[in-house]
C-alpha cells in the first residue's frame, strides 16, 4: 500500500496522501482569495509526483498572478479596502470611525501613493513616523503627540500583517520601524475646575436657561461620561440604595442622518464594564426631580424616547461656563476630571476613584491624574510638623 509523505513540509505546501478509495494521490492546500477569505484546493494524480506537480504548478501561477496584481496596487486603496472588509471586524463602531479618520488624515496623505512593493521600512520610517514627529499638527499647530503618531502606525502595521498572512507581501516592513519616545508633555492634559469655578458653575446651572443644565451638574457630582449620563433611564436609578447602575452609553451612529440626533444607544460602556456609581445628596436630589416626570420608556436626560445629541450637549456646557465666567474650558469631560480630582484631594484611595470612573485599569487612573496624586503627596509631606 502506498504511504503518505511523512517528511516535514514547507509552510504552504499543505498535505499529500494516498486516497485508498480513489486509488489516487491527493494533494491539498489552503489558499486565499483576493478578499482574504480562505478555501481548500485539491489536486489528484495517479502518482505522488503527478499530484505534487499539479499543486506546485498552481501555486507558482497563483503566486505570480497575486504578486503581479497586488504588489503594484496603491497602498491608499489597499488600506481602505482592508479597513472596510477586515480591520473593522471585532472593534467598536466608534473605534472603526476613528480609524477611518486616521487613515484619511494621516495614512493616505503620507503613504497612500506608494505601492505595496515600494512600502519598505525606510519609507514608513521617513514618510510617516518621522514626518509626523517633525511636522506640527495641521489642526492644532502643535507637535504631534506620541499617541497621535502611534495610531496611524498601528493601523499600517495591522494592515501589512494581514498582507503577509494572505501572501500579498513576504514580510511586514513595519516590524523594524522605530517610534519616537513618549514625552512627558504627551501625558494626558486635564483641565479640572477649581473649587471657586465649580461653585460658579453650579450656580450657573440653576438659571434655567437650558433643559440640559442638570445633566452637566449630574456629571460634576458623579464623574459619569457624557454618553453614560445621557443613556440613563429611570430603571437604572436606585434611590433607596443611592446608586446608579451604569451599563450603557450613547455612541455616534454609523449613519448620522438616518439616526435623527446622530447618536444611538449601546448596551455596554466604553470599557465593557458595568458598575455602580454611588450618589451624594446633591446628585440624588437632581435624579429624584427628574424621576417624578420622566416616563419609564424615556431617557432621563431629555425625557424623550430618542437619544440626546451629545454635540449639542457639549455646546450647552460651554454656554454654562460662559455664564459662570470660566475660561479655557476644553469640553464636558472637564467635569469628570473635576469630580476625580475632588475625590483624590479628599483622600479617597485611587482604586475607589478608578472604580467610580469606570476606568479599565487603576494604572490608567494613576497616569491620567498623576499630577494631582503627586501634588497631594507633596502637600501631605509639607504638612508634617516635627517640632
């Protein structure tokens, strides 16, 4: 009886064995279509040599044809097709939209006209990473941060890793690209309100100019993300135990025009972690007032069955700040930072702060509020009196 080929085969050669039923040698390989999907290809022969010859001939022709077609393809087209058909799988809608913007803003302008065969390590290093490190940001006119540079690099690396996997290129030129070191100035910049500004802000929220003033005030008292605050429904509030069940958020709709307000409900948080956010007396009072009038099937933020437009809410926040004479505001996230800073300065341990904010890790909380934490250590040390 004929025996299967036992020696170790080169990657991509597949299997080769004798089929007793057909009385033929059968070679099988896993091949890939242009869109990256895989399929099984079978070759038969009366002899082992014939089956191998058919397989090798097909592989040679397929490789030549694939390389001829894809190696000359512009990377701008390739990366967009990859993101649409492969890269978007397994990521959140918001991440996908952010990646599309990154490709449009950085990847295509810097590398889009190069073909796959032209994209070598030196080109990616000089034309993407070094250019972004040396040129000011087109929008802010400031140097690009480490995270801004890393985002397009990560996309290019992932796309080219896929190209290697499907046989469009032999190796990933990104593997040897060197990213710049993260600078201290690249650390997350936060702008919490001072105690005096917070008092003026709370007073400005009571003027009744906007129906969303109370939402801003709630974020200040709870540290909720804007989308989380606006996703709250009556059933999420437990006044008896004084906590909010945070398990959802609002996200930008894939098709903003079709979605009406441009935002849709997502039954999970940014970090995919549900949490209980505990309420102080002021936050509890705000929610008690809204629960008296909000229908059970509506959102508390606008007391309507459709989501709030978060862009509009951000504008309302800045109007409140203007009435409160607060300058240099960044965005509604300032209130979340103010809440976190207030907890840290009150001596609340960093683990509790991290859990209340819903951060993915305690290290992220420390990194974000490192200046606040360090300043508190200095103040405590200076307060020691050895006399």
